[in-house]
């Protein structure tokens, strides 16, 4: 307490509590005994009041306190919703972790559908659980393989998964996978495992010599690239559709077989949502047009090759 000459003795107690952005409580207390005491105290606490100068007409913009946290905040009250959360449509599907081959060893193997001198062979990632159980390729109802085969022109009707065995005789096409063992999804396979399937795939292509190999999914081509070049494919190096001539599969040196051309299409898995259906159809369509033209040149028809039952007698698959 202080005393000023010529003025009566009095005390002014002012207490103000201000919470700063650093999460701690700070108390500012001042005492004054002259007529300007409250003004003096006000000037001392102005530095704690965000935006005060701007409100009084100062054109200088205030700089707020910055809060830096080393780790995310945790909401211990599970009944409360987070302050901001992405919409369900933007939430990414959580991929499963690697699963060893023993996990699905009880499931039967999916046999390759392949014969010599086919127009093309489709290469998938590996059989899913539904496919392995059914014993037919791309058997899950959400998979778009058979639908895209028809819409692109690779087949003239939409087939069922159980028609996979008829692909060579009906349409001069075959099917195999880069990894043979089944799993819930591709996330249960390791990158090394997928890459190691490349030489096995190349040997099949060398043995049966199809005109082209259709890679059904970007991830499969990335695995082939890792095996060939011992590194990840760069963004500028990847492209949909026909690959460069030097990327032919199972090419033989010294005047041997020139190898199968490679066409990369989108994945048909129902879990793959990076591309919209029209975008997938646009990627598949050029390959379907090529397949039709090759069937016409080699067999005199763009559609089914086999004699007997007409195409119209194949029961359409449910949409």
C-alpha cells in the first residue's frame, strides 16, 4: 500500500484471472492508490487481451498465440463426438495385416485356366476366400471382372464365374494369378511375395505363349516392376493400357520368341474404390476392342468361337 501527498488514504484492490493458450492459469494482481490507478492497471493487462488494439481502431492485426503439441489429443470421454471428423464417405477402409500361408492352408488351390497360343491371359493378384471356396475365378459378387469383360467386348455376354473353365474354348482367353495362395485381400500378402511371383508368371507365359498378358490391377504391375528393376515404379513411369515394347513378358533372346505384349488395367476388386466405374470401363475398353479384332482376324468372329450352343443361350449373369 502507498500514499500520495494531498490525497486521502485509500486502497484499490483489483484481481483479474486470464487463461493463456498454453493451457495454464495465470493471475494478474495490481494495487494502486492514485486517481489513475485503474488506468495504470488497465495498461498492464492489455497485453493479455487478444484483439484489444484492433477493436480500438489500430489497423495492426493481432498475432494469436501458437499452440504446439507433440502428440495428438486423446478424448477420454467416448460418449463425446470429436470436434471434427471426416464424413463416412471419406473414411478409408482399414487394410488387414499380412497373414502367413498357414492361415488359409485349408482352402483349395485355384487352378489356372490356360492353354497354348491364346489371344490373352488375365493375371490377377491372388484368389480371395470366396473365389478359393467356389473354385472359380473372381467369384465374389462385388467383383467387377465378368462385368468389365462384357462391357469392354472381351466377351459378347456377361459370363458367370463358373464359366471360367470355358474361356479358352469360347473366347481364346485364359486366367492365372501372380500369387497362388488365397487370402482375404491383397493386404495379407507381402510385397516381396508378390514380386517373387514374377518369374513364375514369366515361365507360364513362356510355356503357353499368349499374344498378350492383361495385368488386372496396378499393384500387380508394381510387383513385376519391383522384381525387374529392384525398386518401386515412379509415378511418371506408370501408365494404364499398353506398356512399352521393352516390357514384353517372357521375351526370348537371340531371335527367339518376341514375348507377350503387356496391357495394364484397373483392379476389378470390390475393395478397390480409387477409380469410378466409368473410369475403369474407359481403361478396359481399348483392350476389349483389340481382343475382338484379333479374334476376327484369327477365327473369323469377334465373339464366341465354339460350335454348338449359341451365345444367346448362355444364361445372363444377374446384375
